[in-house]
């Protein structure tokens, strides 16, 4: 058994050298290119999934989300027809995909089937994180930014829950998520580095 | 491969320790968030710290010939102005790094040393980010949005994660050396 405050030999299987740095940089650039190319269709999947999740708990189901021009447009069937629709910046939600791809490039052979499979699993989990973050973002808009309507439909606890949840994602969660997914999914099965 | 206990699947112990690290990491992140998101801490610590970053960045920009002035957390020249806000001051990356280092099993003295050196390195990287973003804003304003939101945020966080991985790898190797030396001493002791 390990003594308290001591790492065990298998605790850290990653070796960081020049090759790893190059792989990380290359994967980061490649992932950014993919991200730029597919951001709009990706945002449509996020909007559709978050809409289903929000409407599942709404009575009546009134929310409609659309990905338009780098924004998630929030609409509700009970909004006055001539009122402005909130637009939420979408890139902030999901640019952390590039971080995830960069971390999965750390092993010496990142394109091996096992590593690639784990990367896709982590990417799917990251998509779920993005959907959840979008749900929190929309609910925090409902809870805090719609004046009397917010006050009427959300109590103090609900306001703080949704607003703090999304704020946590903005400040720390979006950067921590790729690291947590890589640590939890990507390092499995890697052999210890070093002698 | 090794097994912790008889009958335990090989690697299960490592997976358990890995999961324990993640639990500690996330718990620390939530605790750090609760601290820095509170208004008193933000007003008494984060805002003055961010003003300090603005002053140092402005000094560097002036050395580079940009002729800037500082007001609070805002850096201004005749051609461009930028306000350094939460998320641009390197604090979030330092918190991620700090949570990871504190969650990693290592002697406290070495954790604190890692925390100190890593935080300094992150702030140096963040200064490069602020200065370069200002220069991008002056010379290539159309690229400022993408550089600010996506590129530099990702780069600073990635550097923070890599710094942690570097520290953790060195720490693990150092502990392995100590364990081997202790084991050698034990073996050579007369019975």
C-alpha cells in the first residue's frame, strides 16, 4: 500500500518530451481547423439536444433553440412576438474540444486504434457536457435576465443554482472538462513511463 | 502489471487511485470557485491582482514602443484599448493547476513548491498573452476576437495542464528513485 502523500509507480504513465510537445501542438492546430470547419453543424446538434432536455421539464414545453451565425438563439412560444430574442455566444461553450484533442495526442502513438477509440468516447462525453452547459446557460438567462418574467417563474434558490452552475462552467468547468475526460478515459491502459 | 490484493483485477488499484485523484481535483475546483466567485474576494484580491497584470503588461508594451496608459484594469493607447477581465488574468488557469497539484499524491513541501513555480510560469505565459493580444488588436483588429476567445485561452490552459503533467511526471520519478534507494538500503542491512 502507498504511504500517504506518495505517488505510486503506476500513478503517472505519461512521458513529456519534445515529441510529445510537437504532437500536442500539431493536434491542437488540427483540432482547431476541424472545430472551425464543423462548428455550425455541431452547434445545431447542441441546440437540438438542449432543447429536448429543457422541454422535458417545461410545462408547457415552450423553448425553441436555433444555432444561427455562431449564436444559440433562444425563443419561446410565450414570448411576445415583437420582443428581441436572446442570442448566446456558442463558441465559448465548445472550443475546449481543441484542448481534448491536444491531450489525447500526448501518448507516443496517438493514432493507434485504442487511443483513437478512447478519444471518440471522450469526445461524445464532452458533447454531453456541452449540452448540459447549454441547458444551464439557457436556464440562467430565463432565471436572471428576463426581468419580471424571471422573478415570477424562478425563486432565489433556482436563480442561484442555474446562474452559479453556468458561471462555474464559464470560469473553470469548460477548461477542466477536457482534462477530467482525458484523465478518466484517455489514460486507461497506458503503460507507465520511465524506468 | 501488478495487483493490489489477491483476487483483485490487475490495474484496479491504479484506476481507483486515478478516480480518487479526479474526485479530489473536482472538489478542490468547486471550493476554489466558491472562494473566487464571492464578491469580497473578487473585490479585495482578484481586481487588484488584475490591475497589477495591467500595469506590468503596459510597462512591457511601453518598452515595445506602444505608448500605452493604464486605468484600473484597462490598457489604452491612441489606437486600441483593452480591459483585462476575469478569465483573462490567468487566475482560472492557476486554479486548475493548483487543484491538480494539490490533488496529486506527493509530499506537501513539494506540492507547495510546484504550486509556487507553476503559478509564476502561468502568469509569465499570461503576460505574453495580454501583450500579444494588445498588439493583435492594434495591428490586426479583425483577428482579435478569435485570438482572444479561442486561441489564447486554449493555449494558456493547455500550458497550465502541461505544466502540471510535467511536475507530476518528475514527482513520480523522484518518488520512484527514493523508493528504490530505500528498498536497496533495506536489502543491504545485516540481519
